[in-house]
C-alpha cells in the first residue's frame, strides 16, 4: 500500500480508538506509520482525510450489507412482494451498524459546513445510487435501468432517514416492511 491508502486506514483506526471529536492529525499519522506532512500532501487537510476515510470505509461496509439485504430479500420475488422483506433487511443493517452510522452522522455534520466536501459527497452519493441499482437489477432483472435507479435512490434516502431516526430515537416505533408496503399501497390508491 502507498501512503494515501495507509492514511485512509490509519484515519479509520485512529477515529475508532480516539473518537472523531478527539482524533488529531498526529494520531492519524502515527496509526498510518507516515509523516504528518503526508496528510497535507495527499489530502490537503486532516478534515478532508477524515471525511474521505469515513465516507469510503463506512460506505463500503454499509454498501456491502445493503447489497446483501436487497439480493437476499428479492430473489425469486417480484419487486412488490420483495418490498417489505427488503426494507426489513435494511432496518436490520441499520441496527447492526450503530457505531458506523454514528461516525457517518458526525462526518455528515462536518460535510454540511464545507462546500468542497459537499461536492465530493455528491459524487459519492451518485456512486452509492449506482451500486444499489446494480443490486436491485440483479435481484429484479425485469426492471429497466431507470426503474432500478429510481428504486435505489428511494431505498437510499429511506435508509438514511431511518438511520437518523433510529440513532436519535432508538425506542420509537420504527417503519417496518409491513408499514412501508401499506403506505405505498395507500399512495397508489389500493
């Protein structure tokens, strides 16, 4: 691995050990086994390194679990019949990943304050939509690319909203697969 990859891994390690609010550039450089100057050279700032490390690391881990939930629930079922089980699988992903989601939320607060990081995140969101759409298409090959992409965007935004709600109100009555299916039926006038 090169210094850039070492820094991304070192940042994730240091953040998990010290917490996002307390981690320093020195902590990251030490965890990565590189000089402090390497952060500036490869990322421009500690904040940009942290944002990319969390976005790529947490995003990949969650993305893999989201993909599995979609494929596992959707195999052999129509998209309609798979909606409830797919959503329940995504809620399970949320409940298994509180630490990652908390880091992602803290990272999101920093991104909301930085227009340059927002550009990076818009690109990362587009990639997430494309990855989820691919999983949707594999589970439901009868969908067009446009339909799979629309389903992916919908699932992604619902996932993010549910993650936020669960993190701030874990005891609340959360949207489950039956609720989602009932709501969509009602919106369609059924």
